[in-house]
C-alpha cells in the first residue's frame, strides 16, 4: 500500500514539473536576425 502511494506521488511530481517547464514562457519576443531581410522586402526585391 505504501509503495503504491509513493509511486503515485512520484509520478504526480514528475508530471507537475513537466507541465511547469513545458508551459513556461519561451523567448517569443526575440529580435529578428539582422542579417536576414524581412519577407516584405524580399517580395518587393524579386
């Protein structure tokens, strides 16, 4: 019985940690690469 509770508690902790890191904020607001032209300018140049 104790082993079952320990296993469930461990799995819950692992899943909770995975959710926290998986749903964390990424660096979505990164600056664009200065060596690349924006796509609008590339369309006008072609």
